[in-house]
């Protein structure tokens, strides 16, 4: 099995994320200390969680890039989904804590101070987080890294929660209605809870190896091209799964029964190369089973191929490669 090492761009992006996370925490704690705002305290609490999550994401990115070994013959990519799930869990815990604090302060408002200076500092931190979040999402998408994309989502969540805090504190500054501060904190808590749900859903789908329609369509397009050009007669029993940055594809190829073994192998190998070209940022591992397109005498237990290339039998849903 080939192995794709961790891309240097992923390493640089994760190191940048860790450095900015520490800077964000220090800045937000300073903004809270200046203003005594519940909303800004909630924002700082989310940054503590973000540092923990980013640290785990950095480790997971390194571990997922390790080559297969005897105990993990399919590699270590599934740790990506544990990392994403962990981020979701700790975000949910943080959101519940923020909501509890905010509801308390609805009835016992905290005194606020030096709002102008605190707001100026918080706005600068928002701009930094916005730039970082966009960068992480772009690098994660380019290099097919679910870990980095999840971290980018977390950073943008942090940015939106900071913005909600700034708006809440700004309204208090202009209106002197102190109850707006805990209301802003409640909005922050609910937004974080929603982001936690999205991350947990992504982790669940990854662990359950749920496929997406775009990947299926790209594979089918490649196979249909080969069928049209008569490199292969047909194919069936296609299935695939994506584990972090590795795409596993399995299928049966139906070939002219008069082909020599060397020629059949050559055509299967060319198909594998084309599938790799169709997913340039992903390691593609293809397993093919070669069959004669027509076989008048079948060995015991052999079943005639079905017309559905995705059909794997009664125990398997042939529509499982489509979006729900």
C-alpha cells in the first residue's frame, strides 16, 4: 500500500492555528478584565476550549499521516473523526456553561466598565480570527483534510461568538441597558451549541463511512469513460469509502473473456491511475476483481452480474451511495 505523508501546508496551517489560539485567549481575557462583561467572558471561555481542541487536532493531523502498520493495516486516518467528535463534545460543554452563566446574569447583572477600550481590543481579535478561519478552511479543502476543515469551522465559530459579544457590549455602551450583555452571551451559547451539533454529525458520518454523491459521481464518470472506450466491457459491485485523506474503491471489472491475463491487468492498472487523477489531493487505493463479461459455465455459487453497478446483494442497499 502506498502512503501519502502529511503535506507541509497542513503542518504550517496547524502551527499557525495553535499560535493564534494562544494569542486570542490572552487578548480575550484582557478584554474581559477591562470590561467585566459576561459576553466577553463567555467568548474567552470558548477560546480555552479552542486551544484544547486545536492541540488535539494537531496531534490527530500528525497521527493520521502515519503509514499503515501491522495493527492498523488500513492506516490511522479514522482518528480524524475522533478529533472532530471531541471538538464537538467540548464545544457543547462550553456552550452549556456559557448559557448557565448568562441566565444567572439576567437576574443579577454584573457591573460593566471601560467598555470602549475593551470593544476596540475585541474588534481587532475578530479580524484576526476571520482571516485565520478562512485560511484554515481553504487549506483543508485544497488538501482534503477533514481535521483542518473542522478546526477552521471552530475558528469561525469563535469569530462569530466574538462578534455577538462585541455587539452586545456595544449596545450596553450606547443604551446603558445592562441586561443586553447576558442576552448577547445567550446568543453566543446557542451558536456554539449549534456548531457543536454540526461537528458531532460530521464525526458520526465519518465513523459510519457515509459516502457523498459528488465522490460517487466522479468515480462513475471515470468508469463510464472506460466502458465507452471498451477498455472494459462493464463493471458492478462498486463501493467506496473515504477515511480522512484516503479513498478506498472496490469493484468488479467485466472484461472480454478472450483477453490474456497481462492485458486484463494492464487495463485494470490504467483505470486505477485514472481514478487517482480524478482525486488529485487524495490517496486512492483501488481493489479490482476481474471477471469475464460472458461465462456460459459458472462455478458453483457464481451469480450473474446485475445491471446495477452499485448492487451488492439483498443485504446491501444499492442506493446507499446517494445523499439522504
